[in-house]
């Protein structure tokens, strides 16, 4: 059974900032949730994995393992995988994304897959969750309906994506906090 996912503002921003930072590369990551409330899975965090080593490489395996360990230590679990492709007309995960989803579903059969289409993020979008495409059977909502507008503001400013980091960035500079990305907490916004 595909769960009903409710994306937090922080998780949604993380996905979109990751995609916006590397628009000409495939990026991917996982979504973490802690609780189920009345059949809804509350997605609290997104962990951005890669933008360089997006093939089935040792870096991919290590990134997923570190994200899984981080999740378990924080009382969370991986509930979804996201991927943004560099071309806007790509409508699938491709062999690598499919294999990652298959691997994640071995331990969590209800894992949902998201394709990110940043070009569909606009203030005029009528989609319930702009820029994210998933299996039609999966029901996904945002816990803050103004998150897409805020994401557009942050992407346009460029300030957030400059300090945003994924696992690849962390490998180049170990001081970058790829697991938390504090700027995604967006504490200056009262949304």
C-alpha cells in the first residue's frame, strides 16, 4: 500500500534547493520520516545525496548507508527517493534510479519515488505539490501551501543554494553539513 506523504517545508526546500544548485546534473536524495498520523507519513527531512557520482558507485552506496544510519540515530526512516534529471523531458528514473528504488524497497516496501521537474515550479502552478512527480497512486501534500512560493524566492536569491551541500560536496569539504543543511530550516520565514 502506497502511503500518504505530507512533506514538511524543510524537506520540500531541501529537494528544490538541491535541484536548483545543480540544474545541469542528475541529483538525488532520500526523504526521512518519523511518524505516522492517521495514515499520513510526515516527511521531516530530505537528505541530498549526490550530483557527481549518481551511478551505482561505491559513493552512492556509502551515501545511502550514511543517510540510513543518520535516520536510524534520529528515530527516522527512509520513506522516499527523489531524483532530478538534467533534461526536462526525462520522464523516468532510468536504470540507476530504478535500481536504487528497488534496493530501498528491499527494506521498506512502501518507498515512494519522486521525479523533480524544477521547470514546473512557478507561482502559477496548479499542482498540489509543484515540481514533484510521483506514482499517481501515491498521495502527496505539503504541510505548508506557501512552500512553493518561498522556494521560488530562495532559488531566485541564490543565497541559500550557495551554502547548500550534498554528500558529494561534503566529500570535497568535510565541514559542510550535508545531513542537516541548516539553511533549509528557513528560520527567518514565518510562512
